[in-house]
């Protein structure tokens, strides 16, 4: 795995934690792209004038998009199976419609169930433990004065966002 070469006169050496993280990311990128030759072949065609690592980053981005789509689809399916509605899917989660017969603890219970099922259903040879996500409730505050687009463009206050917590 090639070194990025921080000391080329334009960038100071990063803190050790950052250098370690970058090294772990490079290993992940190489492992993921080596496991998906089909995607790497497409990246090599699409980015044919780029370096090997740039091609791998392109392929890795596509692979991560597939994983993200799989997780969001599972979240929607699990919510529906449990009697909830995910009305909007977003990059890191979605809006869960409030229910009059359920409260905050019920939403938290749903999120824990989603975490467990996502790990279970994303297991593979490459990811034997599955994908581990940490979901959290992110309440949405409604401030009518912050939106000048009028009532039709306002988000209803009756939704809760469930999203992943990034480390």
C-alpha cells in the first residue's frame, strides 16, 4: 500500500492517530476493492488515466454506496415489519413517522432491533460480523420563522429522524 508522503514540503506530518487512521482506511480500501473485481474493472475503465489508488477510491466509493443502500433498505423493511413507517430515506437514516400509541422508548427499541438485524443480514465472507451501525433518535424542532418558503415547504413536526452515529 503506497504511502501518501506528507512531508513533500506542503503539508506537515499528521498526528499519529490520523496517520494510523489513514493507514487503516487504505487497508480497507484495498481489501474491499480486491474482493470486488467487477467494480474495480469498471473503475479502471472509467478512471483509466488515474493512478491505481485513485481508481480504487472510485471503486470503493461505489461499493460503499451499495452497502449504504442495502442498510437503508433494511431499515425501511424492518420498520414496516414492526408497524412503523419510514417516510424519507436519507444519507444516514430516515424519518420515522410518530405513532399515537408509541413513545420515545418504543422508537429506541425499534432502532436497537434495526442495529441487530442489519448486522445479521449484512454478514458475508468479507464481513463475517456484518455491518455494525449505531442508530440514534434525532428529534426535529420545527421553527416556522426559519422557513420563508411557506407552509407547503415546511417539514411536519410529527416526524423523528433515525440516523447513524458517526464516530
